[in-house]
């Protein structure tokens, strides 16, 4: 057996000798019927349609890496850090709608991945995280990188940030455990499931078991709930739909579009739900929440009697600290796959625990269509200012709105955008104009800086025909910029847009807003162009309005990743409601 450091351990040899002769197998060539448990696990992954896994190798997970050599249908992407592996798997899952698979070794491999796992948990992204573990016979005895319940207790750590966390104890059940884990990760409110794999369980010999059938649960929406919703819509005078990130799938976004057009109800999205409803559509009102649009706020301030919330958790950032403006005068309907979200923040008059498309389809079948009224049907998204007319700042630097306006005229219309955490998020949410439901990727549930490059890598590998762009601050780049190496290694032509203002600007603005003064959170000056070239990527300096447009051919002609060092105006900021004051009010109440 391979030990924690890659050697053959005496425990593994003893266990192999103790097994019945018919289960130990004769040779590697004959293991299709008498194979290692880990070979069965990998075969199950292939049967479930897994095409790509992300991670970093290590002694305790080496049997998995060895088993993957025999399954060329599964692409193995080795990243620079375990958290990035989780983020890349998240990006891949977002774009495919399938479970993202991560492999890490024991001890620090698992602890490094926790931020990515926690982000997937907060954002409802389905992951299967396979964690190597030392053999059970040496757990708790001081073995190197022992993460078992007798030492670091990795399972105890991740149970708080996952849907489930299990240790595999029997090689024969590995395939069943993986099927169960994938079903759990992808059903209801999606999220990560963690499976730890002791070395002796991975390498124990087992028979092949063929499994038929589908474990995915089916939930039917009660007819009474559909009739109730139909009645509430027909009685409404000034309704609105609020759509969140739960409407990101193609099926959900299509159902949302048909519902809006069928009922002629305008649509607002949460910041994280940006793009689930086409922003060029006449019924679009834009975003409410952080980075929101005046058109959405004005419609809500004018009063609504029915608010239909679809696939949204009513989070802090999506409601500006749980604003009173989202309370309708008569009825709030909340539909979400996770029943725990219903009435958690805003009391719902009608709550339905189901995927929105499962409600919308039967609703449209019994709800008469409302004709389009040319005089009142057009709403449209309005912005704080015209980004195309925004010039340079007093010191000559390009403004963030202008940079984003130029970027969208350089990149294809169907570009996928991965947005990092920071002040630039507000500008991206506000000024990017997106119509595709898969175009906006933002893991705001945890708000981890540095997740965007991993997310973009996973997305680019999932959809290689689409352009994928990262929008990140200089603070995030100094944290995780070396992960561009993975894009270089994979030949992924990412466009990395570094909004460089020389500071942790969101932290400075937030501190000043609360205390009336702020420390200086300066990001040490870094030549992002030289940095990009040192990693094998291209680099382009963008300083003034027009520079991005001038670099169009160079950007579009890239062969690998390219970093745009956009020296934005450090004084630029988005007008926003005092969210901290709202939070303080809730604490006082």
C-alpha cells in the first residue's frame, strides 16, 4: 500500500495478506473484476459523466491519482493551491450545471481547501471534495498529515461549511458513497459534500458492482400552491419579480423569461443574480442591492403590492442590509429550492420549496397571458451615469465605468465574467450589460478575495469556445496572481482585468463611512505587466480612456492568458446606501 509519503506501508501489506485470496486479485491487468476500491470510485465518476477534476497531488490521495491514469476520459487539472482547485471546480460547475470534483491530500491539503469549500457552501455550488487520509491503523498515532477524527478532525471542520462530510470505511461501498454524495450535492439547495478516503480503504481490493437506476429525488409542487399563486398574480395591480442566483440554470432562466413576458411583470435581479434575466429586455429593471440601478430602486419606492421572489436568499448584499423597500404592500411570494430560505429574512405570505421552473411551468399552463401595452410595458435599466461618456480623472487615469464600457466593446458579447471581491464588484455589477444567464459569476456568499481566477479557469475549460474574463482588484492580484500559471499551463486564454488603484479601496471607503476617517490600506506598487510576463502570460498597460479600445486587436489575438493592468482613478467610488447603518439598526432592534 502507498503510505502518506508514497512508500509501501507495512499496514497495507498486512491488510492485503489478511484478505481472502479471491478478493486480492492476481495482477494489475486483472483488476477489472478484482480491483482497488479507488478504481471503483473513479469508474463511478466516469459513469456519472464527470469530465474533469481539479486538485493537488499528495501521498494520501496518490491512489486516486494513479487510478485516474487508467481513465483518460477524465481530465486532471493540477492547480497551484487547494483553494483555487475548489474555486476552479466551482466555475466548472457553474457553467456545466454538473457537480465540480476536487481532490486534495490529507492535513494541510484539506485545510487549504476549506475557504473554497466554504464559498461553495455559501453560494450553493455543487462540489464533491475527495480528501486523502492516512491509514486507519495509524490514525491518532502521530502520522504525518493525519487529518482524521483522532487528530486534526477535518470532518469536524468541514461539517459546518458543507451539506455533508463522511469518512469512507469500506472499499466495497465507495461507488455508492460517491453516487449518494453527488445526488446530495446537486439536489435541493446545492452545495459541497466532502468524502475522506483513508489510504487502506482506497487500496483494498473489491469486486465490480454495476448499479442501475437514478437516485435523484423528484418533488412535485402541490396543485393548490399553483392555484394560490395564480390568484395572487391576477389580483395584483403593481407586481414585480425579484430573481436571484437560483435562476442561473438555462431551464430556470428560460422559465423566468417566459413568466415575465406571459404576465408582463417587470423583473429586478439581485446583484448575484445579474444576467439571469436579459438586461436589454424592455421588462428589465436591473439590480437592487449593492451596485444597484436607479430604475430598480425607483420602481420599488413607488410601491408594489406583489413581490414574487425566485431563487434568492434575500442576503445582506442583495437587499442593502435588508431594506424595507422590498416589503410589498399586500403579498410576498417566495419560491426557492431550499425550504430553509423561506421567510428567513422577509416573511412570505406564500412559500414554495421547489425549483422555480417546477412552479412556473404548471403556472403558465393555467394563467391567461396578459397582452403587451406599448404605452406602459417598457421599463429598461437605467444607470447612475453614462459610462461611455466618462472621461479620465484629474490625474489622467481612466475611470472604472469607462474601462468597463471599453472592455465590453473589445470582448465578444457572450463573454463570461468572473468577478472578484472588492470595490470593483460594484462597478462591474452596475455597468456590465449582460443578457446571457451564464455570463456573470460572482461568489459573494463568503466574499473571499482571490476566487475569480480559479472560477474563470474552471469556466473556460468547461466552455472553451467562449471568452472568459476576470475582473479583479490589485489587492486580489497580489494575493493569488500566481494562479495565472495554471491558465498558462492549461492554455486557457483568460482575459484578466486588474482594476489597479493602489489600495484596498473597499476597506478604506467602508472604514471612512463608519468612523469618518480611515487608515491607509495601500497595496504596494506592482508592475502587473511585468508580473504577467514573468508567468508566461501577456501584459498590457491601460492608463487612459481609449487605451483599451486601442488594444483591441492585441487582446482578441491572444494565444494564452493576458493581463490588463488598468490604472483606474483611485478616487472613483459608486454611490451606495449605508448598508452598515441598516445592519446597526437590525442589531439595535
